[in-house]
């Protein structure tokens, strides 16, 4: 049975964890989907891992559409989430154009980086049949504004702002959240206070699901972030590494304390 946003909502209610991995091509899409990973994200992290860029800023909508088409062809039953790239939320018109193209390319959900100001975009997209995943916390498209890749929501004011934004966006009908590099306690609090399933990366085991960049969890990143675990270590092949990740997310053993902030 294909995974839908309803499947993930049901899992949240049942307190059953789900796994997500990034995918950029048809071959890995088939492998990840066959392993029973509930959702695949065509992340603009493809700028880093496929293109060798320093950040996700150079990634274009055309490139996101191309990789979404590739992943959609290899997919069996996973939910497909596609990133709206840099500047995609600058105007509502741009957001709607990007969402249209990504949905036509095979996405089931589109992901936007940002905060409370995305309320209108979430409302309009939902009204038009497009589920939105909002990525909060460390939003890599804003690396230049942050002055580096840093944990977000560490002080009280920042934490309150994140929690309030999540609640506002949840009420507006956000389908999913991604929390990246948000302290564990705050991540757990946000997860408990929104209806939508929350996917963590450098967040908390209390999140409803977890995501990692495929190349990171295969041990291909020479300078992995704290929240990464190499599942290739000890696995016989790539399919076994992906299954080990899926298992570790579902049994709650990943992420451990050492992967959180
Ligand atoms: O682009 C990406 O891979 C992402 C995940 C890390 C959440 O946005
Ligand atoms: Na991304």
C-alpha cells in the first residue's frame, strides 16, 4: 500500500516511528522504497552531495524537478517529498509555480524552509490540494543569514518563537514538519504540541519520524555533522545499511543522546 500523509498521521497517533531518507535518482529510490522507508525526500542537499556545491543556495527549480522525476520513476510505495529551492518562498507566485512543477514531476508533498510567515502559502497550497512540509530550525538556504550552520532555538526567545510558529502553521494545515538542529527538549515539545507528524534531523528521538541525507548515513561524508550515524559500518551492503537505519528509527535506538543537541 502506498504511504500517504494519512499513513503518517495515523502513525503519529499510534506513536509508531517512521523513517525518511533523501533520494536523488531512480536506483536509490527503488532500493530505499523496497526497504520499507516510509518517505523519500528529494532534498536540495543534492547541491552538496551531487553537485559538490558549498551550500544549497545554487540549486535551481529545474534541477529539483529533474531529480524528482528520477526518484518518482524508481519509487514503489514511499511518500515523495520535494524541496522548493532557494528563494522559492520569496513571493506567493513563486511558491505556487515551484509547487506546481514539483507536483507534476511526481512529488506528493512539497517542502518549504521558513517560519510563521509561510502561513498564507500553506493555506493556499492546501486549498489547491498540495500538502506542505515546513522545515524549521536550521534552514540551510539561510546559511548566509545565520552566519554558519548553527543549532537554532537555543535561547528562550528563539525557542518560544519556534514553538509558536509551529503551532500557527499547524493550525493553518501544515501536513508535515522537519526540525533540523533544534535542541532535544524543544523538539519534543513541538512534536507534542502539533497535530502534523514531525520529522527530526539533529532534533530528538521524541519526533515522530527521522530523516538523514543518504550519503551521510552511508558513511560517504568525510566531515559528518554530530547528528549523523554511519549505518554502512557493520552492514554487508547498501540495502542492509538502509534496512539497519529503518530498523533503528522504528525501534527508537536512533537517534541516541550523542546525536542530539
Ligand atoms: O535537503 C535536504 O536533504 C533536507 C533534509 C536534510 C531535511 O532538507
Ligand atoms: Na533541503
